[in-house]
C-alpha cells in the first residue's frame, strides 16, 4: 500500500468517522436503558424483578452481584419494556446491578433483598397524577428516607392510556425506583389499561395480587372494577382463598384505591357502599390490620371495628378541601397536604408516622399487641443535605408509644459519628406523652455524619418492642457526585481514537522506511 493510498484512507476516515460515530450514538440512544425500576413477582427475600425501557426493541440482560464486579447474569425476553427476574438471592443482602443489551449498559445501581425477620420499614402513598413539581417534591423527600420498599394506592398518572404520561412519571420517580422496590395497585385513572401491565411486573394476575414481607401479608386489590362494568365476584373468591392460605400472618395490610371510609362528599353520597358491603365484612372477619387507600386527595386516618383505615391520596394530585360537614365519626385525624406515610413494623407493634415534603411529621399512631410501656425516638431516618460549617438546629423528640405509663426517669444516649456522645435524662412519660431536646450543631467537614439516638440504655423498662430503641438519621455535607457515563460512549470514543492512532502510526512508519 502506497503512502498516497494511506493518506487517502486517513482523509476518508477523518471525514466519515464523526458521522459514523454520530450514527453509533443514535443507535445507542435507541437501546439506552431508561426508567429502571424494581418490584417483586415472587418471594421478596430471595428474588427481585428489574424492569426498564428502551426506545427500540433490544435484548434484556441484567448483571448483578454483591459488588460492582457483578459475576452473575440473568436474561429476559427481547422488547422495549424489559422485565428480568433475579432468583436464588440471599435475604437481607445488598446487590449491585446494571441492565442493558450486552453492549449498552445502565450505570451501576443497588437494591436490598427482603428480610426473613420480623422488622420491616415501608412507605405508603398514592395519587401522584397531575402536578409534576409537587410529585417530584414529595418523591425527593421520600428518596432521602431509609426504608425497604413502598406501596402505592393508585392513580399514578392522569390517563393510563397516554404512554407519554407514563414516560414523564418514570422520569420524575426514577431516582427512587432504581434502588427501592415499588408495588402499586390500579386506580381509576389508570383505566385498567394495558400500559399499566406493560410497565410493571407484579405477582400473579397483577390486577390484584398479594405478597409477603417479613411479618406482613400484603393484599393489593382493584377497587375500581365497577368503573368498567365489572363486579367484585372474582376478586372476592381469590381474596378468601388468599386469606385462608396466609391466615397465620400476624399483620395483614390491604392496599386499594377507592377507600372504604373517608370524610368526603363521595362517601356522603354512597359512592363507597359497595366496598363497605362486599369487602369490609371480609376484612373484619379475617382480622385485617390496616387498609391503605387513596382517591380522596388528602391524608386521613380512621378507625372502625379494630381496623385502621388510611387515606393517603396526596402525592401530587390536586388537593381537596376537607369539609367539616362531611366528617364521619370514624375519622381520627385529617389534613389536606402533600404527604407520604412511613410505617415501621415489628413482631408486636406497627408504628405509623405521616410526613410532609418538608419532613414535618403531621400524624403519629401506634398499634400495639401487648399492654406494656414503650419508648421511641420520633425522628425519622432521613438524610439531610447540609453544608460544612453551617449551624444546624436539631430537635430530638422521645415518646412513650406504649399502652402503660412510664413512672420513672430513664436514660438515653446520643452519639455522633465524629466520636462525640452524651447522655440525656428522659422524665416519666404517660401514654402518648413526649419530651424534646434541642441542639445547635456546627457541621465540621464534608462527610456523611450519623446521629444515633438510643433510648432506655439501662434497660429499666420492660417494653413492647426492645428492638425499636435505636434510630439513626444522617447529615450529608459531601459534594454531589457526577453522573457516571455509560460504558458504550466511553468504548465508542476510545475505539475511534485507537483506530485513528493506528492509522497515523502506520503512516509514520511507512514514511520512515521510505527515507
């Protein structure tokens, strides 16, 4: 090959390579993983389903392992919505994973498998529907909370028929969904459309289903079937069988969209009579602990016949005004505010705290199965973004969430990851009584700091739950990390540079030999 020919090839490569690389980038964009999210189709302790979307059809591959070297691979069907179930996982274990088609990959993410123990932490929320700024606001707050998974009571989007609304919803919720499993039921605005079934992977029929996590049996119902001319007959048959199979679970929680009870005009007009007539008797007969629903856009906690009913319907949908005229006697607390509900479950206790997007707690409620006292720090395990040398006002609140008064002073301890610690004295506390301690703390450096609060450090109290005595919350003063680029772009540009360098080297060698 002559020098002239090499020069021609080099010139041609320099001209066409930018276009070729641009073409490669276009192809990569078509199969670039997006909207990665997690759910369960089977056992929550040993499986995880990873789902994502690509613009074009491509293969479905997940690399996963206990660190970012992965070491394991699982595959699924080719498509544009991808669902791959990972099996034979270890319980209570953090896994790293990435998704792609073998050439184009997502960035590394993590998830944690479910527990075989008796402690679970989850978030309940619903009705994100219309207002994107508001739903991103509450999502961002939820994403700074340490918990295991979330359940959603429907009406994710305004119209389930509109695929673009699903794309927007996933774009808004992606920061959370890629590392926390998300289990949703259908609302009326999903229209029971195939889009819901395309984007999520849930157990069984998916329209209604159940799953177990730790000490809890969850039941997801579709309470909007009358909107499509259907009946509850099929669901009731399934529900009775499901409850019989899972009758030994101490805690049973139902997730559904239309509520059984609510202080709303809808309830006043009899819109929920079918649920009260057909489903509530089953709930009461089978000792359902709690029913979480949405549809009415506010927060409300109600109590009827030993069942706690929660309306969590304000994760972005337009808020409804609460009219005192329609308030029913079952209502214990109601507020029209953007919110989510944090529930912590133990063997003999469910502890509920409802919070706003500014992390303020608006409602606290505890279900206890034993008549004993119980101390707990009310702070939720949030991660707070702070700045170095900023002064932080920190309030620690400690409550008696048990069923018996505490008649003696007790000790608690506060520890900071800097090594600083101190003891505080908790005065006697009656049932539901609290005491608060305020601190002015200067953040020393750019690190992640942990505050650990432990109550009843001297084991003076025989409590309902001894395992709820410690809480950790976090202050992150680090710089935000840069978004990692996908492997394709790095490989593509370096391949181009390598090819160009090779040709230049050949030209130089040829010239030297000719001389």
